[in-house]
């Protein structure tokens, strides 16, 4: 097997670690099983080397956590300097205030700030604050918001009408059944459906929690309508910006969308790979948190704070959103040109900072096989990723050039397989499994 060392290690992991990995998106079955890299050894800039000694361009960017590039010299130097002064103390550190000031200056809805250590963690804090501030329990949501009980409670009620909102493979095992009915999904893009749902639960809803967008721009006027619906009902509107992060602007996606939520949640790209999360919001909604029990030892560790402050300053100083927009558009147009050249039924679309390949193949099984074959062949040519691309600022011309050359070979092979009807023979791995599906994509 191509990745024998990694697969042996993964077999050991599965014996010792339930599920094998800590994050579902890192399961080898999400990629080309046995062909794609599984365990990293080192990473620098746009690339990593796995434990087999092979180098890859990383188009997953640490599942979105890396925005400047791996081992960014400025962020890492700031962190190293911080380490030399101690990383956490028995008392507080002024970085907490400095970072809060930066977030308040750059993010439109931010007037007060709380911290956390990750995305799901920060979403749970936001939900607690919204519930506490309103005295209501129910949460309407759209999108992916982490692993906590408040969110997975949605899957306790699994009737057919909710099928499109469920995450296949994610069972709410271990989530208290008494939470049934407290988290209710709504379909993205349909303001009338949201208004109906709110009417059905009139007076019981604390918050509307949503990813404002993921891979496509929202329908015209949709988010403004959501804003109005939330305001009219006195419900807290929370944007989960964990995935969009700071790729659209140094102030998150809000300034670009022109719609201000009451609260917003950030993690991942806020700190270029160091554990960190933040919940920001209007004073009126955030202030009640001062009397709620929301407290944890590591939320104010100075590594996360220093990494976040430095990353966000660098995002602004280096004009990273503009750079990523240009990179994404280049990738999209060149991939589309290669698709045309080779005849493969695929389009690269999505927002520029998160390009997505969509294979236009009706047969669902064949489409999965082709997607997996794409991941497999790209991996063999040193490009690690899904059929979508998370961008970071260390990716540049060399990465685009190598990726387009790999895509040309891969698309040619796929088209040949489609013409001959022998895609199965070309697969060297088990079929990629979609462990879960997000609500908005
Ligand atoms: C929109 C969104 N919210 C929350 C999370 C959860 O973040 P974490 O994995 O850091 O807990 C994710 C992770 O992918 C996400 O994309």
C-alpha cells in the first residue's frame, strides 16, 4: 500500500482512540483511503510533509484554521516571545483587553467580547449568552455549529421532514433526550420558512444561529430579511463566522454582507492554527453574560490571545482577503479551462475564497466514485484536498501551477474512465465516505 506506515499507525490509533481521530474531517475515509496522506510530520507555508516523507500542497488549510500559511514567521515569532514570558498565569493579562479592542474596532457588531478555545466551544458560549439574555430556551439554526449538546439535540427528532437537515452518520447518542425540540433547523435561503418556524415557536426562541454563508453568496436580500425577522421577534441573531473567518475582510464577513447580527462567533482562522475562539456582540446582548456562569481556565491563555492578535493584524497589513480573492478566482478560471479542455463534466464555482468543484453526474454512486478518484489522483500528484479548496495566503503561483497540471492529468484520466465505463478499475482506494453533511451546502 502507498501509505503503509500511515495506515499501520491509523490501525494502532483505532485500537487506542475511539473513532481513530479527534475531528471527523480528519478521518482518512473522508479522502482517498490508503492513498491520501493521513499523518503529518511537518508543515511550512502552503505545504506539509507526511510521515511517509511525501510533500503535499495543502488545499485544506488545517480545515480552515490556517489563513496566513503554516508556521507563519511573524505569528510564530510573536508566540515564541510570549512563551518566553510565560503562557498563562494565576491572574489576568492585558492581551485580553488588547484583542477585545482589535475585534471591536474591526467587526461591525462587536461591542463586547468573550473568548473560547474553538468553534464549537464558542458557539456553545454564544448560545448560553443568548438564552441567558432572553430567558428563552429554543434555538433555530442553519449550518454546522460543532459537537455540543445544544446543537446535536436537533437530531433527537428525526422524522422525515427533517431528513435534509440530518447529518448522516451522526447519531445524537449521549445527548439527553429531554433536549428534544430545543434546537430546530431551518433551511438556508428561505426567509418565509424561518418566519413560519418562528411563528410556530412564538415567544420561546432565544436565538437564530446561522452560518451567514459557506460556499455560495446568499440570495439577494435574504440576510437583510433574516435580520428584520429576528429584530421583529426580539430574537438574538448570531452569525457563526467560524468557517468564513477573516477570508472575506479583516472584520469577518459582516462588512461585506452589509448585515449586522447581534452576536458573531469566530475561531479557526482567527489565530492561524493556534487554539482560540471568540464570541462578540452588541453590549445589550453580551452584558448579561457578566452574571452567567461561563468560565474556563484556558480561554485566556496568552498563546491563543497573542496568536489571534498577531494573525488579525497581519491579515489586515498584508491585505490577505484581497490576495485570497485573486487566488481563488485564478484557480476557478484555470480549473474551468482545464475542465473544458478535457471534457470532464465539472464546474469550479463557489465564492472566490472557497472554490468548489461540482461534478455534473446524475448517478449519485458514479459521482461519488469520480469525486474519490479526483481526490486520489490529485493526492498522487502532491495535492491534498477534498473537491473544495480552503485558501491561505502562503499559496501562490507555484501551488496554482502544480495543481492545474495535476488537475489536467486527473481530469484526462477521469474522462477516459467515463468514456470507457471503467471508473471502478481506476480506483485504488475505498469509496470516500461523507461522514456528515452541513446544512447550508
Ligand atoms: C461554521 C462552523 N462552526 C463551528 C465549527 C466547530 O468548530 P471546532 O471544530 O473548532 O469546534 C465549525 C468547524 O468546522 C464550523 O465550520
